[in-house]
């Protein structure tokens, strides 16, 4: 690499978009051609002998068109196959030079382009978005010094400690090989058989059985780097770091019943939500947080930082927010960008380095290796979405799908024919140097004793949950294990795993599975609870980008709809009018435009429900089974519901008390300040779990 290349490179928010522009093809106003540029006169009929005769082999257009179609699919990812992505930028708040020499973390005025891909892990490309699963949160930074890939998840720990077990856990959670079922689900024998025999999975199981595995949207979930990395500054001082992404909209989840129904109603729910939010200008934002740990403080923590099944509780090491990620542009083409993007844990820039985490070490190899099969060879970095903004010069050559045309005679180092070029980069001039960590020891296939505690943090997670969150974990385990056919597997999970996490968890699960109460041997650590782990303790003050359904029929009081719309839009939310038909609905005081037909939508797709006044409208809705179901289902899922004037009668018809938690009734109308403030507050709470009668609602 030329020593001056990266020094002279200056990037901005649009740099990657500008780099991609030359590879885009816009057909507007263009004539159709073959891949060789030959004009096509007809593309509806193949060349044949007579109108009913055989097709001729000489039809090169027919052969090219079919050949390209036959080969347009590439192997899907083994894991994280189902994904959606967006472009954006990252901007650091203030220089982090004290901790790292990574250039993109130095200058607050620089907007580093990024491409972010969200995904589910277990399912195929055609599976549903809302399944119970880990979510990928992979960020590619196109920095001045090359690409940095922070390849993480929405859960900060993983199932296994050593990467050699990665094929085992993936094989176990994937559809069972004899009948290829179930798709995108862990509720089957092979997965829980693995869990019951591998106790290091205990902590991850708590997260996956929690509401964290059912995000409301990609815009409302946290992200984590999972592993412990190193930050290295210009003086060569190393510190350990854990990376976090904190969504500015807060952390919110679906409920399990919603997730299941949405998989049928709209399997693209998360993908659609991300795309539509960006198109509407509601750009997803996340703050990058770091937990920085001095090497001298590691022993004081009492936590094995190289163990990917462990977290560092925020109460011990607070998360410091150092910058913001903004996603503001959708991909131009799904295949070219979202499907072909290749992330690799090994893609780091000077100032960021690895640790000896045995799962990380495996990922350093595996991510690069898998792209060779998926993207057809070693030149996948030349695909436009993967190509760095930093200039690339080396002696790699040839291979399938090579785009670069190398100039010169010397393809080796050292050389004199090309004047020694490309020259090496000294560390002082941007060259990457690995941190000289001391490593000693004998070759062995064994783990450190410090990796042996599999249960204390699993218990910490469970005990940190609110009462509803604990109930959801128990219910999730009953669902998952209830799908397991073999009793001995169910029994092993309860006795070997759950009984060592917490009695409040193990006993009700055993009872629900018809098993005897297990003998408890709970393992506890130094920390009893970590409030930061509970979604219920996260920020709940904003309703920005929330979707509120307004149910209307002929005779609705239009002023109520418009007053509610104004109040909600003022807070950044969106009111969508739902009626039996599209077009407009006549009401008192004019007409209201319908946004969604009741035939094509459901309460599952909204964060709250509003029932405006209008005696004629409410009379129609009270006789409409679909409208009653809509309201009852939203109530059952603990969403905020508001009614003004005659709208309260629909609540009564649904068997819903006006005094129930999260129910807002106001006879003064939607224009009153009291109504707006109370309804906004109820929506911001996201769920009202303290509805004691919600399970009696027939929805």
C-alpha cells in the first residue's frame, strides 16, 4: 500500500454511495441488450422453425437468458440467512485517542459511512422475521484505514465457549435432518438434547427464552459485540473493551402470541418496518457504547473476559456512550447489497485488536472461509458493497471473478522491477500491528477452570427480570420443551440446567411439564441482580415512530380523529385510520381518508388503538366481529387503548373495563390536553402487564 494513500483519503457520509454509483445500472431511456451489448429486437418468443416447430440452438438470446436465470441464485448463509439492511453513517461524539488510535474514533466532524445488516440466525432465507431467535446486528464501517466489521448480535452472550462446538450447536438448532422440520425454531428434540448435555448454554438459553428474542423491531433492540476486544492507543497501551449498541427509541419487544400470528399475517414484519421507517425519514439511531476495562482491573471483576457466555454487568462497569449510528438510506438492490455483503470478524483497523476468546478465534477463520463458497471464490472483497473506500494494493492476483486489472511486472515482495511497490506501511503511517500480548503454555485440549461457572450469570439474568418477564421465560420454556417428544430430554433440561439456575424457574417448568419437582442446586455469583438486564427498566418516555390504529365507520366524529392525529404526530407517532373499505369514510364534520382496509391488517401491526366518538360509527363497530376482535386482541397483548365520547361503548361491548391499566377514556374528546398526555404516556409504557384479566379475553 502506498504510504500516502490513507493519509490523503478523506471520507464523508456519502463516500460509499458515491463509490457504488459507478456500478449501478439505470435502464431509464435505454434499449435492451444482451450481456455483450447486442440490441434485442424481440424477447417474448424463442427462435423456432415455423410457428409450431422446434426451438433452434442458435438462439443465443434465449440461451443466455435461460442460463443467467438458472444460475442467479447463490448459496444462502448457513446462519443469518434471513436478513435486511440499510446504509448510514457513524459519528463519534469526542476523540477517543486516549483509548484507541482507530482514526474513525478521533474526529467528531467525520461521518464514517456504514452498512448494517440485521438478521435472524436459525431460519432459512424464506423464514419469518418474528420467530423466537437471536438477531444479528452486523456493522461494516468504511473507514479511511479500511473496513472494520463489528459483527454482533442483539444478545451479549453465546451458546458455547469454544468455536469448535459451533457446528454442533448450529446442527442441533437447525431443522432436524431426517425430515427438515421445524423451520426457524428451536422447539424440537435435537436442540434441547444438545442444551441438556452442554451446561455452558444455560446463560444464553435465558436470553433466548426472554423477550429479547422477540424484538418489536430492529429499530428497538440493542446490539452487542459479544466478545471482549482490545483497544490500543498510539502509545501501544491496551485496554479491554465490550461494544454495545443502544437504540435511541428504547428497547421493546413483541409478545409470543403476537410473534406467532405475525409470522402468518406478515412474515416480512421486521424487514418492512425497517424499510418503511427509513423511507418515511424516521431514521433508526443507535449510540455506540463501550465498557472499557483496564488490564490491571480484570482480576478484581471476578469475571472471565475471554468467556463469550459471560457479560460484564453495567453496574460493575458502566457503558459509556461515545458516538451515534444513523441509518438513513435503504439499499438500491437487495441482492447486490444485502445478500452479497460479506462480514468478517477479522476485519479490524489499527487501534482495535483481538483477544484469546476461543469462540472469537474460531470466528476469525470461519467468516472468511464461508465467503469462499457463498460468493464463489477469494475475490468477494471486490464486490461493490464489500469494497473498502481505502485504496487496495497488494500482490493477490487472479482467481474466479477477479475485477482488478493489475499493472506492472512484479507480483511478489520484495521486488526491484516495480521499485519495491507496493511498499510496506510502518505503524506510524497507518500499518496494522498486532498487540504483542504475552502467550505461554503447553499445547492442550482443555479449558481454563475460569470457564467452569455456567450457571451464576444465567441465574443473575433470571433474577434481574420483572415479574412479567419471568413469567414469559417460564412460558417460553414450557412451549419449547412441550414440543420436545422425548421425556428424558425434558427431564434432563429441568434437572441439569434449570434446577441450577433458580428454583422460581425450575419448579413451575417441571410442574407444567408433568415432571416431579427437581432437587435444586442453584449456583449464585457475587451479584444478585442487574437492573440493566431488564427491558422493563429501559427508557420508556418516547412514542416516536409508533403506529396507532384508529377504528372508524360511517358517522365517525372526524374532529376526534384529527385531534388525536395532531396530538400523536406532535410526539412523532403516526395515526392510521382503519375501516372496512379503502377510500374515505363520511362522518360528522366531513370525511376521513382510510389508510388500511380491515381486511388486510390486524392489531398485531400497531402499538396502540384509538376509538373515536360518533354514535353511528360506534354502533356499526359494536356489531362488527372483526372490530371487536381487533380491540380485544390489543387488550390481550397489553397495548394502550384509548376511547373518546361514544367510543367508550365499544370497550364495554368488548368486556373491557374503562379503569383497566393502559385504558384511557375521555368524554371531553381527543382535543383535551389531559387526553393527549395520558394516552401518550400509556403508549410510551409499551405494555401494561398488570391486566389481571387479559388471559380471559377471547382473542
